[in-house]
C-alpha cells in the first residue's frame, strides 16, 4: 500500500513511518516547503495539510493518508483544526478514501467520568492542543461524508519507548491498565495505527488506544 504521511519528522510520525516500512508499505513523506530533511529514505513531496489543493496534489496516486501534524510544540496547536477540512476536501479531489489522523486523548471519557481535558490535574499548557484536537474530530464527524476516516486517540501519556506490539482499544473511553494508568509508547501507538490501516475496525469514528489490559 502506498501511504502519504504528513508529519513524518515528528516523534509519532517517524514511528509510524518506521512501522509502515517494516511491514512493506511504500511511504511518501509530505513536508512543507523549506522544511528540513525527514531523515527517512522515502520519496518526499511538498504539501500543506491546511490547504486542500496542496493536499490533493501531494497525495495523488496514494492508497491512504496518515496525518500526524501537530503544531503544539511550535506554538500553533490550531493547525489540526485548519488541517481537518483541507484533508477532507483534498482527499476527495485526489480520489483517496482512507484517512487516519493522529489525534489527542483530551476528548476521551476519563474512568471517573467527564472528559480527560476537564480533569483538575490536566496541565493548563496542554489544553489548547487538546481542545484543538476535539474540534478537529468534530469536523471529521460533521463533514467527513463518505471518507473512511479514523481518529486515533492515544493514551493519557505517549512517549518514545519499547515496541511490544501489545495495546488495548476503546472508542470513547481513555484506555487504562489494571492499575488505572494510561501510557502507550509511540512505537506501540504506531503498531495500533498501522493495524487499523491494514484491518479497519473503526471506520468513521474514533479509536482510542492505550496499554494492554491483560
């Protein structure tokens, strides 16, 4: 499968690229004009995830698109909100029907009830990015039409770590382990996302991934 990947240089995007390549998929890295090298030995195309025409040109001929754009570290968390409608329209123009979006955990239901982002312990500096991801998901739900999208929400904590190949899933609930902790390595998140690409089970909905429960 040929997969266009936005955000391939990021912590999560680079792990997704590695997982795709390890499974024999072709990866096309989509980068903004003037961006530094990806460090990946894959074809590179220039594209802007927040511009529909640019998306359409960049993903032409691909079988699926993965968006791992963020923006929070660059001080632009709303980029995911701008990207959502552009990805929808750009994929439509390019006749690509499969989209997987690296989402956030803030909109998931916490074990004690309420949204994760509304917990008193949720860091204030994380809230803009969390709320932007919630808005991006609503755009997909409202305007996704016939697009086969999946919004892949991670655990409460996602960091580089070990690839175990094990993870748990949910739809709207934060995934926690037997001790109530919610962590997934970026490597296992990539495993879960590529599994969803290869064997879809959450079309046009959110897929929450986190620690294996048993």
